[in-house]
C-alpha cells in the first residue's frame, strides 16, 4: 500500500509535518515451498513469518519544523547506545488518509519499532527524511499489526 499526502501524522507523540507519503510493505521472512517428486512447479507454499515494514517520506524544510522535530534526534533524546529513544522501544504511529474518492477519512494506527532515520541531502525536491519502521503485533498473532477505521 502507498498513501500519498497523509494528514495529521504522529510518531511517538511527535507531530510530523510535510509528510509526502507512507508506504506499507508486507513480506514473508520464512517461505516454505514444496515440490512433488519430479514435478517442475511448486505444489504448496506458505509464508510462515510475516513482516510489515513502513516507510515515511517527509520533506524537511528548516522553516517548517517545530523545535522538537528540528532537534538532532527528532524522536527524543538519545537513550542507551546514542540512538533516539523511539528506536529502542515500541512507538505509536497514527495518521489519517482520504478514503477513496469520497470525503471520508480513515485513521490508521499501530505499534512500530523504528529501524532507521535517513536524510537524502541531494534530492531534487530538497532534503527528504525517510523513517523506516517494522510494525509489531501486541500478542504476536498478526491481528492488529495496523488498524484502520473510518472517522
């Protein structure tokens, strides 16, 4: 899934401005495949372990950043190991999207662990910040990794 121009994006309580897009990718970390003896094609496949990865693309302009967001570690003071605090624990992500061609809005939320924060300084549209995360399920069942509701 790819959400263009989501609104009211907040990550770990920090409102992110000028978010251009949020991508949600799903992959299987452990794919089981079986072939029938002598057959060239797979007869059974199962994705045993699913991973949901999110990528936020945000335009970074010094004039538009709030004091919290413009700090050297935009997601909190450095914790152990010098990483932003939100990178070594589960954070809350929430954003709103337009639901199709209607005027209805949907709220998307979930628990995530931030895996990287990268700045592209040579991008044609100015500086872009990319925040990558892995969605986590509270009980490991896969239900509720990301939730969506029409508001």
